[in-house]
């Protein structure tokens, strides 16, 4: 019997364990269950245990044989694509390996498909670490940590990046969760995004074609809840609106008002929203990914919101997922 907790209607046991494939770490607490993979430090599944039955909030899709691409994984040391794999930093030319020839880009960094090393795993918390060493076109050394912990408000994912090299380094990070409002089909959901601007994207290449534009009065305005029926998105949003507690909140809800809330901090100043098929085999499912990120696609060429880490410098940030509309 499978030990996964991907969105599916049979309530199976979820004690993930090492097997022939990657190890997936299960954590439980405060009415939530999550599964975090050693590959990409990815959130493979997050479920709220409502008395009426398990309520999926995030995951890699219902079919483990055809998992959604990049599902839940860490995208670093840059999110999105780098145009033609080419950029200059501090006057030095860099040529990365073009990992997506169809789009002509180096996509999502080096760690989304690599195994991370376990630091600790307790009932409600798992911490992993990975080192980014010297790569083609990347002469910088970084140490990343990813910590996933369940608490009163759901899952909190925290990250650090430390420059362990001798030179200052460019850096960006994103995370690629696919979100669910339980078992409600995406077309029956509403979406609210606390975002004031967006960057136009070439859909063929997934790269920016212009600078940020206001969303008010356009098809990209989700500042009030909007039905997702037929909506297609492949958009980096910015100008994210903080609440009084300096937390940014986005919501995907079903017709009954219940759903999932993504919470981020100002360090994640961008949010990619995509409804493009996420199936690794190009399958037709419509799924919504809301991707907290520190910078837009092709940031290393655009020069927008690129972090520069000095030797020994540590960057940290976090985001969270939890239910809304429940009596919790």
C-alpha cells in the first residue's frame, strides 16, 4: 500500500519511509499532516484533517506516476529562467547550462531535482541542507537550509542561504507549491491575490517582455476574489500588499468559502501564478501554482531585486500554508 498523502479520496496511512526511490519525511501536528521530500526539499503534500475527512491544501498531484513538474520544490539560486543561460554579474560574463532548450533558458537553478541532506526529523518538523558548489557558469558556493514545521496556523517553511565562498554572489530563491481547496476543481474556485503589479511574459519562453504594469482594471486584477473558471495564468506579480502584521496573504477558496491561504513575508516580494499544465508528461490537468519568490524571471539580466550575498552573509525568509473558512 502506498504511504503517500497526495490528494486522493482514500485515507491511507502516511508513515513515509525510505524505499527504492527518494525518502519522503512525514510530519504531523495541530490537525495537519505534511510530506516533505529529500528531492528539492519539496512539499509533496499538505492535508488538513477536518472531522468530515482529509482536506488537501498542497501537493504534487493525485497520480504519483505523473507528478506535477517542480511541485513544492525549492528553486535556487534563481527562480524562473535565465535568458539563454547568459548573464553578467559584477562585470563578469557567465554562461549557464541551458536546461530548457525549448524555452532557451537555464531554469530554476540547481537544487529543485537534487537530494538534500537530512539535519533533523521530529514529529512536527524536518530540516534539510544542501550545498551549491561550482557549476558550469556558476563560480559561487552557497549553503541552503530548508525547514518545514507544523504549527497552529499550518505549515511554515523557512529557508536560509549562506555564502560560504570567497566572493560576493548573486542570489534568488522561489518555492513552487501547487495549491488545492480540498477536492474542489480549480474552475469552481475563487482566487484572491494581494498584488498590485505584474510583469508581461512571453508564454513561449516564460520570460519577461516588459517591466511591471499595474493590474487595476485589467484581467490580472485579483485583489478581490475572482472565479477561476477558464482563467489561464502565467504571471509574475509584484507590489504585494502587506497586512498590518507585515504578512502578505493570498487565498484559493471553494464555493463554500473554505480553502487555503498562502502567507509570505516581504522578503518574498514576488509571486508567480501559473495555471499551465504542471504534469511532467505534459498531461492536461489544470492546477494552480502560487510561487513565492524573491525576484522575477530573468532577474540576473533585468537587474531587478537580485540579492547579493557577501562572503559569510546569511539570508533568511519564510512562508506558510493553512486553512481558511474552517472552525479551527
